[in-house]
């Protein structure tokens, strides 16, 4: 190739050129997504838009306590919630309601020391704190607080993500609550953060701050019913008017995998709708949700396999042969249960009969024992036979003896002796 030759580059069509997605292209994609589902705007965005804030019973209770504590000027309130529970959205709604009633400051810079926190606070009030030391900044803040009190307004300071604050900074915030008059607090402070904030305040070193906390608000996750209401609310705000977009099975999976956390619910719903759009589906059913969860690594774990499935093939017939005769000898649970009931019933009947007949049995045994005793005594000690009357013949004596034996079946020893005496006397008379 010579130096003077021109290098001709073949023209490439725009379709083959890969270029980053610009703002106009992103807007077209978003619009196509919304038009596909008949939406006016994105229902599951990531910004804390107050229009999409679903106020369930727990969120409404938290907001009511925040407003109530402000009206009473209690000084300190803690607001604890897990990440993604909508804590910041509730705080924005709370501050929005105080716009015409109080001077408010919202701080989320929690990575500095006490001096930096004070400068952030003054900057929100329109005061340049550069070049001021800490006492000078406190004096400037005191002037602002007195001015708001004279104007008849409260001063509310909200510190978000307070679990990241150092203990020294937390102690400095406690000292800020000392701005007060004999009859009211000049500053109402809300410390909002994750559960680690509650753990930090429970330490013995934080006892003074903990004692000043008037209300400890906790925001709990959604229930299964609240998850449905949350999804319906956001779809309705976004302008959806079609058939149910999420099936019951899909909603059940969303509630289980999200653990009732609103941010996770929104993320799962957005990804499920995006997947349905890519697969040309108008609704999100359980199968679609399972595919999304598998892509996210949140698929339901497989059921525990049967024990025989992991055993060698040679062992399986042996196990089956050994277990079959045993299984044939066992009675069914229903038969065993019926037999047990029958035995228990019989025992109960015997017990009842014994308790009912016990007095009669004892009486019968006593009578029988008395009869046997009388018979034995009569046998051992027989009663003497009375002598025969005079002038009777021997035949009458014999007949009298026979009649006595026939009546009672008893034999006496005195009867033969009397008969012998009577016979001898008779014979002597005849001689």
C-alpha cells in the first residue's frame, strides 16, 4: 500500500452500529411499556412520590403519632423501620403537613462529626456556617429558634438514617434539645433510622438520650392483604383500568418473597411486568412470576427428595422386599383407633357397673357368710332331741326318729341311746 493511496472505509448502516441508549430512546421505551399495559405513568418507580404512598394501618398510625408528638412538643421521637418500608416517604408526608405550621429541616447527612452536622443544619436555614466555631453556630441557631417562637411557629428537625451517627454526635443532638423556655421546647427532634438505631440507643452510654425519647415508633411489614392493597393502589394511581394485571398465584409469591417490604414489592412487580412485556403477555401469572424469581435467584427451593432416590439401584429391591411383609401385618390406623375406642368403652361400662352394684354385692356377700356360719355351728354343736312321751310303743319311737331324720336330714347321737333304754324296759315288763 502506497502512502498516497486513500483508505476507503465501507459505509455501515445505522442498524449495525451499537450506541448507548440516549434520553430520547429511553423515553420511547418507557412510553411503549406504558402503552402496552394501558398506563399513564410508571406505577412501581423508585422515587418517594407522595402520590403513590400507600397508607396502610401501620403507616397511618406512625404518621398520627408523629403529628401528635409535635403538637405536644415532646422533644424527642424515634422512628424505626427496616430498609424499604417507606420510612422516608412517611417523613416527607409528615413534613408536608407541617409546611404552614412549623419551620422544618430534613437532614440525611450522617457521616460527619458534630461541627459538620451543625453546618448542615445552618445551611438548611440559609445561614453560612463557614468560619464559625461550634459556640458561634449554636448562638446563630438560638436566634433562629427564638424568632420562630415569636412568630408562633414550631421548629422541627428530622434526622434520617440516624443509625449511622456516632455516639458523640447523638449526644450533641441531645444537647440541642436544651433549647427551651420554662414552658415549652423550642425544637422538636425526630430521629429516624433502621433497627440498628434502637440497638445503639439501648446502650448504657445512651441512657440520657433514651430517657428523653417520648415516643418510639416502629413500622412493621405489610400483611398478605396489605400487599394486595399496595399493588392495587399503585396501579390505580398510574391509571390502570384493565383486567387484574397480577394473578392470585403471582401475588402470593410476591408477598412471600418480599416479606411485606414495599420497596421489594415494587421491584418484583416492575421486573414481572417487564418480563411479561418482553414475552408478549398481558398479565403476570404464577408461572411468569416463577421465571422472574428464578432470574433473580429467589426461586423457591426444591422439595426434599425421597430417600430411595439417592440409594443405589441394587439396594432398592431389598428394601422393598423387607418392608412389604411388615407393612402387610400392620393394622390400619383407623382399625387400631376403633379397637382402642371399643376397649376403652368396655372398661368404662365395667367401672360404672361396679360402682353402681358395689353396695348390693357387699350385702349379698354378708348374708351368704352368715348362712355358712350358722350351718357350721349347727354341725359342730348339735341341739339335743327331746325325750319321747310316756305310754308310746316302740314303733312310735322308731317312727318319731325317722320323722326327725326326714325333716332336717340331720343325725343325732342321743336318739339311739334313748331307743335302747326304752326297748330294755319294755322287755323287762314282758318277762
